[in-house]
């Protein structure tokens, strides 16, 4: 629960920098999110799979902000379903940047996540939130069904290489 409070505090510190002027510089650098090509439709699953090292559904088990970097958090998931990567039972994903707040993950909630990189505690994967915003609730279940269909159709073989 304490880590959830730490992430919530970091989100507030990044979104409302006027409340903490000392952190304002750290959380308001130039962002390039407006240049991102969002992969929102299920018809774009092959592209999403190609750019992802890890494409999985998981339950958030812990989250912590980094020391001296309140706008960055490491979030650990228990993998419940995987379409690419995420080989172990746990994967750690880094979210946030100097220009914005970490994605507001909730402890014990399930998400469909796209990430790039190692995914270990020592070397977290990085959230692909520029191209694909993590999904939860009904949206996550709907997208998971589409990913299952994509995989069962065999179209995933090329993207997984």
C-alpha cells in the first residue's frame, strides 16, 4: 500500500508541479508524445507486436518511484497471459519520464501492457506508452481476446521473430 501512495504522490508532483516548485524543473522537460503514432485499433496488433519486446496481460503487484526521480516509477506485474516475451512469472516495467508523470497503474488491477527491454528488477523494460496506452477493465479483456484471435490465426509467427 505504501508503494501505491508513493506512485500517487509522484503523479501529483508531476501533474501539479506548482504545488512543489523544487520538482517543477524535473517533471516539465520537453515531451515528444505528440509525435507518437498511437496503435489503438486491434487491426494494428501486428505492428504493436513488432515494436514490443513484451506484450502481456498482468496484475500489478508492486510499484515504486525511483530515488531522485519522482516522475519515474518501476511497476512489477504478475504475468497472467503473454503473447510475446514476458517469459517469467514477474516482469518489471519502467514508466514515466522527466517530461511527464508515470502511468497511473493501480495495485492488484489487471492490464494489457506493451514494453521494450529486459524486464528484470535490475533492468526494467520500458513502457511503450507512446504507441500503446496500457488497457484495463473491459478494454483489456476485449483487446486480450483480439490478441488471442491474432495468435490462433498464426499471423503472430512473423511478428514474434
